[in-house]
C-alpha cells in the first residue's frame, strides 16, 4: 500500500517523520518529485504544488501549474481515474470542504464506474460539504456510513463482469453470439417498458452500462441479471436511465464554445431583423447545461445589437426526469465551477443552496420529449448542437441521424458536435468549418430537402404527396417543372465541386464523362473523370481559383475503341451564392461535335506534314502540361520554404518563450510561497474579524440601545436589534432610506439636523416627546467618521428616558411638597413657641413644654417618613403618640382609616396635646384613670371622641388654656373641621371632626 502525506514539510518535521516511521515500520520515506511513480510499500512526502493523478494503472505525482493553480485536486484525480480505469473505477467522496469531487464523480459516472459518498452516522462527516454536494448532483450509486464502505467495496471487487467479457472476446464466436443474444433480449425488455429502442447502441457502451448495473445490484451472472429485469420493472427503468448517460457540464470543452461564439453565432444574427427568429435545436439535452450554455452565448450576442431578433432554443431528450431538471434550471454550486464569475453574476440568481438560471435565458428555451432516432425531426434550424450523443450510437444509427440533422438545418446552417464525434461518411452533406472543434456547415445541393426515408412515416409522405399534387396547377410549380425538364434534357452535363475537388452535386447525363472507379466509393472529381479530362480539369480548376473567373478547355474524348472521338468543351467557373462560406465551382461538359481526321491528299509529303502538325500539337499540349506542373512544383517549393522558415522562427520563439516560462515559474513559485504566507495571515485576520464581529453583535444586543448607521444619503447601513422598536426596521430594509420608513418615532426635523451635522461635524442632541406624552426619548446625531477622519455618514442613537423624565417630574413635585411642608412645619413651630411662651412662667417651663410638643411633632414626622410621605393609619398614629403616657391605659377603637400627611400632622399634634394634659391634670394623673379614644368615618368625614374616666374630678375652666387653643387651631384652622370640649365631673370629653377628602 502507498502512503502519501499531502503537505509541505520542513527539514525538521521531515526528520521527525523519518524517526516515527522508522520506529513503526521499515518502509522508507522519500520526497515526491516531478513525474515520480508512487510505488507500493513506500511513504512519500508530497511537496506543496504537486497533484496526484492516475495513469497506466499507477498513481503519479505531477507538478501543479503555478500560474493556474488547481484548487480542486480531487476532481483532477477522479477524472484521471475515470480515464484510466473506465468501468473499473470506484470514486468515494468523504468528509471535506467545498464542492471538490462533484465534477470528478460525473466523470467516473460517464465512464461507467461506481460512485459512493459518506452519509451521517453516529459521528457524521466532520465537513459534510463535499459528500453533500456530490449527492446533490444525483450521480451517487451508494450513500453509506464509513463503517459499511469496506464491505461494499469487497462485494464490488468480487463481482464478475460477465457481459463485458463476452463482448471483448471476439475470438470466441460462441460467446460473442451469446452476448449479442443477451443484448437483443435486454433491448427488447427496454423497448417494451420505455418505448425506446437501444439495439443500435454501440456494443461496448451497452455492455459496460449493463455490467455497471450488475455491480450495483450485486449480481454475478448475466442470466441472473436478465431474469432480474424480467421480474423488476424498476430495474429496467434504472438501466434505462444509466444508458442515457445524462452527464454534461456548462461550456463543456470551453475552447469549442469560444470558437462557436466567435465564428458561428455572429453569422446567425447577421442581417436578421427584429421580426425574424433564430432557431436552435439541442437533441439529447440531458439536464440542460448545454442548452443554457448556448442561451448565455446568444444573450451575450444580443446585448450588443441595436436590432435584436427573436431566439428559440428547442431542447429535446427521451428522459423525462432529466427534462424536469432542465426545466427547473436549478444547479448546485459545484456544477457551475467552470463558469466565469461575470457570467454567474449576470445569468444566475441565488435561491437557497442552489443557483437558478435567469429568466431572460430560460424564456428562450423550450424543453420537450423527443427521440432523434424514431420521431420526426425539427426543420428550418439555424444551428443543431448534438454533443457527445453520437459516440454512443452504432454506425447504422449514425448513418440515420446525421442525414436527419442535414434535413433539419437550413441551407448553410451549422452543426456542432462533440470533440470525439464526426460526420462519418457524410462529407457530401456537411462542409467542415472547424475540424478541431467539430463545427460543420450544411451544404446546399439545390432543390427541396426531403426527410430521410428511414425516418419519414407513411403518413408524412402521404401528406407531402397530396400537398404537391394540390399545388401542381399554380404558376410557381409549373415554372419549376419547366425549368427542371429543360435542365434535365437540354442543359449541358454539370457537376458542383469544392476547391479540393470533392463532388457535391451531379446533374443528369454525366455518365459519358465520369465513371465510378474501383474500390471504395469515392466522390473526388479527379478520380471520377475519364482519363482524358483529368489533366485539363486540374489546370482549369487552378486557373478558376486564381483568376476568380471561368476557365475554358477543349478536350478530345475518344470512344471505347480509341479510334474515333468527339470534342468536348470543358468550363469551370466559381459558383456564387450567399448560403455557404465554402468556395464552390461549377464544372460544365459541352459537346462540340464529332472529331474528324483532316482530309489530305495521298502524297507522302502531305501525310508527313499532317503527322508533323499532329505531333507539334501534342508536343505543345505536353509543354503546357509540363509548364503547369513546373509552376505547381515551384509554387509548392516556395510554400514549403516559407513554411520551413516560419517553423524555424516559431521554434526560436518557442525556445525563447520556454526560457521565459522557466524564469516565470521560479518567480511564480516564490510568489506562491509569499501568497501562502499572506493567505495564512489573512485567515488569521478573518478569524479575528469574525470574533470582533461576534463581539460587536453581542454588544449591540446587550446594550439595548437603539442605534442606526446611515450614509450621506440617509440610507440604512446597519442597525442594532433595539432600533426595530423605534423605526420598524427589518433586515430587508438595509439599503433603503430611513426617511422612507413609517416609524413609531416622530422626528420631523431629522433630515435638517442631519445636514447640520454634515456641515458642522458636531454632535446634535435632542429630546423628543411623541403626542402620547407617555414616552420620552433622547436622540443623538453623531458624525460617522472614516479612517481619514472624513464624515461618511451619521450614527443615530436613541435612548428611552421615559422613566428618567417621570423621576424628574416626581422629584419636582416632592421638592414643592417638601417646601410646602417645611413652611407649614415652621409655622406650626412658631405658633407653638409663641403660645408656649405666653403660658410659661419661667424659661425652664417654656423649654420643657416646647421640647415636649416638638417631640410629638417629630413622632408624627417619623411615622410619615416610614410611609414615604404617602398615607398613614389613624390607629398607628394614636398608638405612637400615647406610647410615652402608658399605652395600656389608653384604648383605641375604630375602623381602619388612612390619613394624608397634612391630616396626620394635625391630628398627631392634637392627640399629643390631649395625652399630655391627661397625664398632668386628667385621668392619667392618678393610678386608676384611663382614656377611651373612639372614631368612625361617616360620608368621608372623620369623627373622633376623646373620653377620660376615673380621674380627678373635672371642673370647667374659667378661660381656655393653651391646649384647647392649640387643638382648635389644628382642627378648625388647619383642617377646616369642628372641635368641642366638654367638662363633666367624671372626666374630660373632646369631640372633633373634619373631612377626609379635603
């Protein structure tokens, strides 16, 4: 087994490889060189710039072209494997990137080999692009996990290629007859299931396809496979599709398509008007690649014309599945590798993982099922493109198909064949326009073209005869009949020849002057003409070619016995006409009368004189002929010398070019190494760029800041996900002006302020409040600066500041309320201080009472602070104010009522004053007294009653003290309520009320 390491190793790593391989095995390690044969039991280090190929049953390493570096080495290897091993090739596509291997699989399939691809299993292909691309082409026979491939390969190796062996064994007539019988049986089965006859296929092609199917279904005898076909109609259809060999590429044989584009297609459009139609026929179109290649060439030619005719491309095939694929015009990337990037961009559009042919090319193409062998052909075509179909047909079928193409073409129309195909024995129907690239031109033989008898049905012939009889009475038909009869009976015998002397057309009555030579059929005029005419024919044809006018000769044609004869006028003149690019000549044979021996007297002198004159005439003719030969020889010698000089010059140029190429090769190798280094750096930069791009996307999502990047025309370049809520932007809106979008944000001055940023280069910041007044935004317009610090666009940033605005408004309200409360508190403190001063007899008493009352106010403020100055419960207020005076002797009873801060401050002061008086003078001044505090709410009005019991006996005061004055001030003045004090002997009672919804 040969081990190949596809890499470029440094000397250090190569030494390490020697050491590792040496420890594991005795296999030598060597560096692969140009043209080395890879032998078994060796390890090769393949340097960079080498590719692996197959030839003569061996693996070969060859240098890659440094100028046109091969980017898909697997395709190259598969193609060489298919060429070398044909039906014995097995191509396996495993894990790998890109679509490398897909085109190679097509080559293996075309040559009858087996194709396999790796499918997903537990682990799956690490890089599934290569096997997926190969399977998408529809050319994979087996799609298996790696674990099943060895068993599959072992079975394929054990299969017996029985039918191919029969076909190749020509010495064994019995086995050959057996193979022919098997082919006949299989062809009959195919005809019964598909309606198509494959008996005319080439024997080797047919047997290779049958043998390939035998390998696929794992049958080892031909009899077993024939029985399988009889039992399984599905296998018949599988063999049918294999025989069709639907393998083609875009612009297959690119040089041939380039020649077609330069020499043929301009001729198709020459002189065509807008109301005319150019018609093309592509028989055996398969999956449509060749059809669309022609369509692209036609469309490119149409783009440069002022007057554009219509173009119709008729594409036919007998495979309905292939026609469905062709109609769809959808191809994976790997099948379009040979198309130039400009054409891909111009004529294809991306649709998912595939590329679809553009509408302008697809509209020119008409796909339909049709058999070129059995169905009536198309007619009046300008071009027939049938590439790589004839190579699969036997000689008999080719002799039927090629005349069919001649019938389908207009006079002067073009036939485009594959590089391995030709017109066989039909040189009279087609003239070669470019032999190398197999482009031919239809020859015009005069008269109407008729359908070949092997293809024309009786119904067609009947319709044609009826049509001809129906029009016999017309003037045109009568004129044609008259002219035909005059030409046949009264015109001189004539022949149309090419400049090489090949006869294309014979009139009647040429039998006197031409005779069929012995051997194979021949149409060369110098071989057909009688011996008397040959020298004069050559001289006259040469003269006509040189002068461009008619050349005339008189020739004596002897009878069969050679005794008497007649004089024949021989004239050759160029045949004009616009239907062909090939130079044609018309040869006319005109009888001039019977030749007679001159009458002379019987004297010896007269006889001698006449004999001398005859000899002189013959000598003169010989001299003319000899002079003609000498001139031809001299001309040929001069041409040979000129050609020799040109060859010497070309050889010198080739040597100089070779030296330049050698120098360029060394330079390119150095450049290739530099490019490899740059490529590695670029890959690293791309990886860093990908990471930075990912970080940027995550940053956009994490910040939740709406940002839109615009160019100078306000066209959207990019945006963050949060921007969609403001402008209703989607990914499809990139490239559209922002002003065209109906966004949720109302910013009428956006365009004007953007221009201001462009002019000044300074940031613009605005607050926006939509009509709803519920949302508030902060908009910043910042210039987008490039690397040169120039302004290339605008960055629009939007921040939702609705919560911040609400906080600011609430802060304003709180500050206003705080100011109001401070004023009220200071007023109350001042009032308390003044009243306390009036009733205090000393500073100590004044300070004690003032401090006590301020502490009561502080407790109320503390309770309000705990509720964020919203509302407090009446029960909590009373409990807090009486805690210092014995809460167990004061009861509070009433519903849950919430007081505003102003109400709580006033009522807290009242409760504090009542508790203080009760502790000094009332029920709480002894050990037995207690206080009941009762309240209720009635129609949004609070009613509270303070009742003291079991205290000292109460007497009504002569005047109001400070306490009652303070209570009435808080309830009546501050709250607008009512306060009434009662002094029964059993205890003091206070009734007060005020509105809760004041």
